[in-house]
C-alpha cells in the first residue's frame, strides 16, 4: 500500500509540473517577441491587421459576452482608448463568442469605439492559448509583447504600464 501511495504522490507532483509550470514557461516564451500577425474583419466590416498598428501601444483583449470580468473591463478599455488614443494607444478586442449577434448587442449598450473582431480557437492558440477569459496582451511600440495578463486584471497596474509604454519613443 505504501508503494501505491508513493507512486500517487510522485504522479501528483509531475501532474502539477505539467499543468502549471510548463504552460507558464510556454507563455513567458512569448514575452519580448512579436505577436503572431492576424487579419480579420471587425464587426463594422473594416479589415483589421495587427501589423498595421506597429508604432502604437496595443492592448489586445480576448473576451466573451458571458464573461463577467470581461464585461467589467470593457468600459475601462473604452475610457483608455478615448484618453490615450491620441498618444498612441490602440485597443483591439477579440471576442471568443461563437456568434457575433450577442457581441453586437453588448457593445452597442456599452458604446465601444475600438475595433472588435471575432476570434476562434486557432487564433487563441496562436497567442499561446486562450483557455480562460479574459486574456489581455500588451504590445509595445516596437511590436513586441511586453505583458500577458490572464483573468481578473489589476486595472490600475495595467493603466500604469500603458502610460509607461506610451512614454517610450517609437522605434
């Protein structure tokens, strides 16, 4: 019986490593690298290409209408787009909803002005996996990922980081 318990204990440690440490290392590997480029139509039909925002600070937010923390972030992101847009911030939202109709309904209520595109599992995987929402990726003016924030974000800290990124000169 002791051997079985020892085996289970060892297995538990390895599962912890596989589930927690390996994904953390993989996600950290994306930092200080260029994000994958994508091209999608936003909900107004305008073509959005991530590469065209080089020289700007980009807040790329993966979210969904059913995600309560996501809904709490949207008004703040809209506020930042208005406040810092002229200084070089561009918010781009990627809805992970299955259909655009509920996204349009929510965004019309919240009066969002920044581009919103529909995402999918493939796009999420290209950004290191989007298994839970929200996921926010900050991209510096040089086009490199500087921060990835998963789950409920400290919005004050995120805004401070955005201000610092905006203060940096474009490459």
